C-alpha cells in the first residue's frame, strides 16, 4: 500500500492546498497570528497521517492517527474563527467544513479498522 493512495491522506492534502490559498491572501499582520495557527493545524492532519503510515506496529500508527484527529478538531476551530472574522467567505467556510467532516468520518473508520486488525493479532 502507498501513502498517496490512502483516501484520508488525499483529502488532507487537498485541505492543505486550499488552506495555503487562504493563508497566502492574508495580510502580513494576520499571517503570523491566526494564519499560522490555521495553516499548522490543517497541515498537521496530513503530517500525522504520513507519520503514522510510516510506523511498523498498528498501535504505534494509531497513536499518530489520533493526533491527526486532534488536529482536525483544531482546524475546525480555526476555520470557524476565520469565518467569524471575515477572512473567508460562506462558500469557503462550507467547503472546508464539509471536507473536514468527511475526513473526520473517514479517519475514524480508518482508525477503527486498524484497531480491529491489531486486536485480532
């Protein structure tokens, strides 16, 4: 199996690409405050998936997938604040929120499937 073929990784990469577009258009004064926090939380989702994928044992991998899920919730927080503070419009907010929701479901299913495999061994 290849990391690039994992659906959860593909979705996280897509979110990172969109987050970068939002970050790039921010004024410099906001890039280093809310922008950096937002970008880091989004990028951390995929980074933790990648790190978990590279681990040898299921339980070790799952720990990183849990970290990824935590970053996903942090990203939801930052997306909400960006919308409330008018850094993103309604369409971007809905798109990012929907993608985060889909990713959350898929990530939970992925974690649960790996937990079942690890418990059967």
